[in-house]
C-alpha cells in the first residue's frame, strides 16, 4: 500500500509537470501550443462514462456543444481526477423572448497542493495551482438544425505564472428524423487568443460525432472523432454505449483513445481508457456517476446532478 501511494503521488506530479510543460514552455517559445488542457478535461459524469468527448447527446453540459442548450436546467458536476486534482462546474440554462435559449456556466479546476522550492532547493511554502472558466452560451433552433456558440473567458494561475484569454466555440446539431433517435453534431472549439503581452492564437480543434438508437433495441451508441491543431495530440476517438434498462435506470460504457495512450505505464493495463457509469432518473432529476480507468494505479470518479426546472 505504501508503494502504491508513492507511485500515485509521483504520477500526480508527472501530470502537473506535463501540463506545465505544454502550457508555459509553448508560450515562452512563442509557439502555438494549447494552454487549455484543463478545459479539455470534462467534469460531466455522463460524458465521461460515454468516452469523454460526446457532443451529440443532450446532457445539459453546453461547455462541450453550445447547440444543445436545454430550455431550463441546472447542472452541477464534480470530478476527482487524480488524487487531490479536482474539477467542479455549475451550469444554468434558460430561455426568454429576448434571448431565446441561453446558458451561463463556471468551472473551477484545482491541481491540489504542491511543495514550493526556490532555485537553490530551499523550501518556500506550499502553492495551490488553480484555473477558472466563465462561459456564456447562446443557441438557436432552425427546423431540424440547432446551432449555438460559447464565449469563454479563462484564467490560469500555476505557481508564479498566470495567463488569461478569450475563446469561442461554434456548434451545430442535426436531427434528420423527428421520431427517431439519431443525431449528427459538429463543434469548432477553442477559437481564440491569450490576453496580455503575448497575444498568441490558441490552437483550435474540431469534433464530429453521432448518436443513434436502433429501433426496438434498448441500446444507444455514440461515436466522436476529434482533430486538434496541437503538435503533440493530433487526433482522438471515443465511443460510448448506453444500456437503457428502464425509464429510471441506464448503464453506460465508454472508451477514449487519448486516455488509453496518454496514461500508459510500463506494466500492461488492459482496461486503460475504459469508462463506465450509471444514470438514475427521478422525475426532473438525473443523477449520474462514472469512473474512468487511467492505468493500473490511477482512476477518476465523477458525479453529476441535472435538474430540469419547470417551464415558465
């Protein structure tokens, strides 16, 4: 047990240093690497249970696809990523005659506690890296299409370096058949730049996904493909399966290629990249739990609560 705890702590430092390298090394060398790793880590339980990138299902998490804003709902999400690395978010959506469907959301990402040392190795106190995201979303429905956009402001404070920036997401969803569960979605995300002296463009990405339920089968399938401008992460693929046991209970299973290859250790991890979860539906409440297997010593736990408000 002591050895496992030691490996887990080392793994946490590895993840943090990896984020630091890809964020600040790229900024200081004026390259166009992404600084939005914390935004790419989804803290919605249903999305993570279905592979982590789902953009084609109505899950109340418009951070990932603004075209799927519900009329009136509140979504609360909490993710225990690795050890004391946590993410949480609150999203609220509503509709009005003036704005139509809109949403407001905030996300908080904590990297936990780290020991701070100067250049000579002297201990100078603890530090707590934190990152924030504030989002305003808007969507429109046109016949069988729905389109939407996110305007996001983020702030990142990691050790003695901070960054902020503005980005937008553009999303669309197409439902060709009214009475059949079949959706096709596309999202262009992270289109923006850093604020301050280094106004670098932030590499964007594109996601294409679909969700469909075969008629007379208690199963729903989801596929998502992502292509990124990042030099170290060009493509990703995820899939998800929902087993619709009843109108009150669903079982979910997913796979994510990035989580399979990005957390690889020397020892074989047969279940790496696999996720699973449960969804409990109680009237207007939806309670979701998911677990993601990163490798043999690390996994993440995620819980989400979605509440549909009464329509005006």
